[in-house]
C-alpha cells in the first residue's frame, strides 16, 4: 500500500485524496457503522447541498455567515449572456456580475438533513440515524486539516430529555476508547461552535457553561491540536424547530460527529504516511490490508 496522501490544489482547503488515503477513510467508515449498528440505526445517504430556506430557519445564516457557502447561478437569457461575454472580451468585465443566489447552499453539517425526516411526529421510542456527507465551510486558514471541503459522518439521537444526554456521553466515551485503540493521543475538552459576531457573545458562554459540546482533539502534524470528532447535546432546539415530540413534550437531540479526513491526518501524524507500516494493532482494528516491510 502506498503512502496515504492529501494532495493540495490551487486553492487552500481543497485537496485530492489518493487511493491509500481513501482506503483508510473506508476503514473508518466501516468501524463507525459497526459501532452504530446495535442501536438499530437508520442509515441514509444525503446530498452535499441543502435548502437555503431551511438553514435560514435553523439560524445558521445568523450564527455562521462567514462559514456558509452559497451557490449562485445565471438566470438571464441568451441575449444578456452574449452582452456579458462581449463586455468580458472588450474590457475584462467579470462574468459573474449578474449571478443570482440559488435556493440551495453548500451543506455545512450532515445532521441538518436528518431532523426534517421526523418533523411533525410524535415518537414512540428514541430514533437513531446516521449519514455521511461532503460538507463545506469557508475556513479562513490554510492550516493542514482546515479543509473547506470535507466529509463528516454523524450519528444522531432523537428522544426524551432523560436519555439523550446519557447517549451523548456514551458516544463521547466510545469515541475516546476508539481513538486510544488507534494509537491517537486525544484530549477531550469542552468547546463552543465558531459563532460569528453577536452570536458568539450571546450563545458561546451558555454552550460552554452547560457543557453542550465536547471535542476530541489530536495533533494533525502541525503541533497544534484540532478537533477530529465531537459529541453534542442540542437540548430541545431541533425538536422545537421541527415539532418532534416524545414522552409528552418536545424531543431532545444529540449527535456524534467525526471528521474523516482529519482522523486520517491524525493517524498519519501518529504513525507515518504508509498505512502498511502502522502498528499491527491499528491495522487490525481498522481491518486494513497490507503488511509492514
């Protein structure tokens, strides 16, 4: 097996993955699905775009306007496009001056596609769902691991207020044990989402005080730890927005999120670029083929 490589492109935060890197991603995916299977987890495939109106409703536009990737398109006719082309040839006018924002945006988090699936329902028992998506966040740093385009595997729990926090804590412990077995030195720390502007002042202190978000952080080879996974408790936020009910009240939700490319980068930083030379215990845990030479 060759070295696992994330190959940079001409824009920061966007990389091409070779087959060895992708083989490790496949192994991580299989492990996570295996962890979720005993919970009778419903698995879904979700697209890399989502309704702009939905994200506006969720408050994402207000809280993270700097991270949101909007999609624009030309909606004029052929005559107008010929005029724009002529202006480009004549004086270098921009081709995108008349682009219009579309009704979809780049997906910033996998779980946003899952809550609507049980909207306006009263649940008889807790529901666990999982999906993986190609997500986009407009990261402003070129630091290794700060990818704008990345894949996120999420496991989501929807249930009553008594059971959901315990589920979140169980997944936090499960993730830490998993990473320990993969030879990764992770720290588990309370965290906040990267709120922007006034949202940071209003929402971040409460999120940290109530320990709603925990991150598992590891070195990706830069000497500075980054989050490779998180475990989050949303209380009744999404249950209220989507009118999901259980046990006579608004349902609560939690999620465990795993950044697949970041986990591979952490493994490379810990064990080297060649998965075939990783410790046998790590290769065995991930069911990776190949032997050290």
